C-alpha cells in the first residue's frame, strides 16, 4: 500500500513536546508501542544477559523517543499519556514539569544506550533534552546518507528497532547500514513492528542479500491503531486483498493489524526462532 494513503500525522511531529502526538495516539487507540514492548523488554534482557555489557540500540523513526522512554523507565503508554494529556487536557505541561517527570522516574536502565533517528528536528531536540537517548540524529532516512558520526555508532550497535515507522523508511537506509555491519564480527539483531499493509518485500530482499532472515510473530496483533477514516480502511483492505491477505477479524474490525519481526543472521535463525516462539506462549 502507498504510504501516502495513510492518515497524515505530520503536524504533530513539529511540536516542541510530544503532547499533541500523544493526544492523537490516545484518540486513535495506538497500540503499537505496548505491543512492541512485549517483545523488546525480554529481547533486551536476553542480549544483556548474554553479553554483560551495555546494549547499544538504534531506534529508526523514533519520534519523541517514545520507545526509549518506555524501556529506560519501565513505563507504559497509558502512564505517558496520563502525564501529558489526561490529568488536565486544558493545561499544557511546563518544561519544568516535563523535565522533572523524566528525571525523577524510579527506574532507569543504565545498561541500555539509545541512539535515535527521525526526520523531525523538534522530536530529536526533545529526546535529547529529556535524556532518553545518548544522541539523536535528524535526517531523511529514505533519501539522505547516514551522518558520519552515526556510522560509527552503527559499528557497535547490538539492536536496531522500528515500531510502526518502517513504511516511512524504505530500503535505502538498510542498503547503507549493512555494508558497515558486515565488517564486524558481532552481528546485530533487528526488531520491527510493521503494519501488515506496509510490509516491504524490498526491505526483506536487502536482508536476504546480506545473509539475514526475518522471523515473524505467529498471530497478527489486531489493534495497531484505529483507522482515521472509512477511506483509509477501504484503501488498506483493498491493498491487502491484492496480496491475498485475509482481513476478516483484523483490518475489517476497524484497526490496522501489525506483526512483530525479528531480523537475525541466518546462522542464528534456529536459536532465535525458538526464543521468539517461547515469548509468544
């Protein structure tokens, strides 16, 4: 499906804080982050347990550092939404309140080091200001080359993640990072939450070209987010039917359905397939 047929949220990504973004998220019952966290938390624990060193994570299309916030502080989306918009929808949080919220969480996983990328400068500025990343990089991942210092981070990255953003990225980003990865002895993993309507066979081909494979969750998650309009739903269902994907019980119910993918070296396929199936029990 053409990403241009998806509802346009671009106006909420140019705000100084994630308040407007989280308001839309709440209205659209956006379930992608919490769904992704169900896999990401145990995945990070597994990686850290194996290596006993800080885990370097690159979040692709990170928005306002939502996923790094949830993982660093063991928060839920409901708790984040509650802070920014639910307590008093007419009263915006001050910067003092926002910084206090992020700085005084009971938990901070110092064993996780996040590096964020996104095309929104305000979102990247916010993420650095509230310290939910080591560094944030603003560039157009679909068309622009990697910043030079991000290339150095990629050399030591343990895990790349993208939750709901893969449709905006395209294969160019991956065509750039795999030659860097291929020079290292330690092969990173990839964890994606992808709307079924925007799954990219072109990205899958890049993985195959570099001897990686994509393992998929057994059952799609039904409630990625509500469709913003009847037209958005119609376009999505039509696109999925063209690919012979059954939408009964999924997109027919009024939500984007999504799936979790784990990108792994072919040599690790069997071991990590068993890990994924164990997490789904």
